[in-house]
C-alpha cells in the first residue's frame, strides 16, 4: 500500500502494517511535511519497533525495509 503521511501513520500506529518499505533519495530539500508527523509525541517506551532488513540501492535511491512488530 502506498499512501500519504496521514493515512500511512494511522495504519502504522494501529499495528496493521507488517512491513514498512521506505525509499530515500540523496536529495536534501529542507523543511516540508514529514511522513511520520502523525506519530509525533510518543514517549520512547511506546516507540514502534521493527527489525531492519538489509538496505539496497534502487537506481540512485536507497530502499530500506523494516519488518514491523518484532
């Protein structure tokens, strides 16, 4: 599923996401909306945890996969 920050963090915060795949580009834009703003304010003991899989390069981007609920 691909979504924006509001829907994505709602699904993630509810525990319904098994695998999170994040693509990041080697570009720095500065300020702007963040995909995880909907989870802001969680104390460390309530942080969402996952297990990272090896990252891999896809073109000029980096694909990071996190298995959630681990």
